[in-house]
C-alpha cells in the first residue's frame, strides 16, 4: 500500500483498512442511530492466522482486500483491531443479510487460499464470528464486543468450525 498522509489519521498503514479508533467512533455513532431508527446491525470479528514464518510481503493487505470486496456496501466498515483480529461493522442489516455477507466472505477467502496455494505451500486459516442485534437503550454497546470476542475464542478452540453467527437478545 502506498502511504498517504491524507488517510494517515484513520487507516491502518499495513492493510489499508480503518484503524480501531475510527471504527469505534463510527460504530458508536451508528449504534445510537440504530437505536433511534429501530434498525438492526451486525458486528463480526475476523481472525486470520498467518504464520510468522511466512515471509510474504503485503499478504495481509491482499487478504483483507478480498474480504472488503465481499462486503460490497460502502456503508459497512472493516477495521484492524490488533495484529490478530479485524472488526466488521454491518449496518442496517438483519440476520439473513448477515448470513449472505458471511457466505460471500467465506467464498472470497476460499478463492484467496486457492490462488495463494498455487504459488506457496500454505494457506490462511481463520475464525469469523459475529452477532446481529437491534440496539436498544437498555443494551450496553460493550456487551456486543465482549460477546463477539468470546465467540471468536470459542471458535478458535473448536478446530473443525471457523464461522458462527448468533443473534443477541
């Protein structure tokens, strides 16, 4: 990625997606708008596993470009939370719509791994977990982040499953 001073305040320099600070500001604003408009949203965590022995420059950037292509809507956000995880905020979307986005992300990652596997002998494993909910005044925004993080850890322990979506009540 070519570094741009114009985007330096809200973009992750390694991947080009939004940074955590910008994501949290926008997600908080959308949370309150969804309370007012009685709309549902989804929060997803994507945790790709790229082994540190893989010396492929820009691999994470290429991987995340595939994920961003799967989202399609410009109103949705992808942000890097830390070295191991990314957050996806899908706004004004229900559980069925979120399942469709999850399916598209899974297909893009499979294609990425297929192409990457032709050139190199490894692939990128991942967990993708999320919750959909309709924000309400009595529902703390922190709860959805805690629940998604917990679900991601559950998936990491289950080696045969890498995607799960739940509805927050």
